[in-house]
């Protein structure tokens, strides 16, 4: 059974597909244009090949705290849920606290600890982890949130 993990805002889309405990595909996509309904369509259209190719059976969507949710994000979230509902694929929404629960480092429950824990489980993510630590503006964190969301329900 393939699980698709998504972490998105109106600019970045992190995705991860886990099949039988293996990270089959992962990536980050950047959508630079300003928010519009057509941008939501482009984001959803970019997911179609993954859904078809990997026979996705479940989608886990990492949802930010309410105070981080813009009107554009809420519209995108609704469109994503409708898209997967039409395909007959259940969508599970997980909170940031639930995503951070994957941290293996006892007391530390931050995004850096999450990235390190996921790199321990999936060594192929080390390259993205190193790059993220060098970045001034966070870019790959959406990828790690997507991997964590998929891992929680795979």
C-alpha cells in the first residue's frame, strides 16, 4: 500500500511516497506565482502523475497551526481534499505536534530534531538535510514534514 505524505503552503509543496516501509519518491516543488485558483489547479495537476504511477491508497496532509493558515491555504486544502475524495482516496490531516512526535531524540521536539530522526530512518535524505542546514531561508522543511506525515501512517 502506497501512502502519499504532503506538506504544503501556497508556495511550496513537499511530497513523499512510502511503499512497504521504503521511501519510494520524495521531492519539493516551488510555485512562485501569486495565489489564485488557477495556481491551486496547477498544484493539484502536478500530483496526478504520482497518484497514478504509485497507486496511492492514502494521503496524509500535514496541516499548519490555524494562525499560519491563510485564505489561500484554506482554499488549497479544500481543493486537495475534494480532489482525493473524487478519486476515492482517504485524506488524513495531521497537526504539527503529531508530525514532531517522530523525533527520536527524547526531549528535543523541533524541526531540526525531526530532520535528524528522518535521516536516521531514510539515509537518502541526508543530502537535503545538509542543504537545509546551510539555507538562510527554509526550503526543504516541507519535504521533511511530508516524509514524517507519510511515515506516521505507512
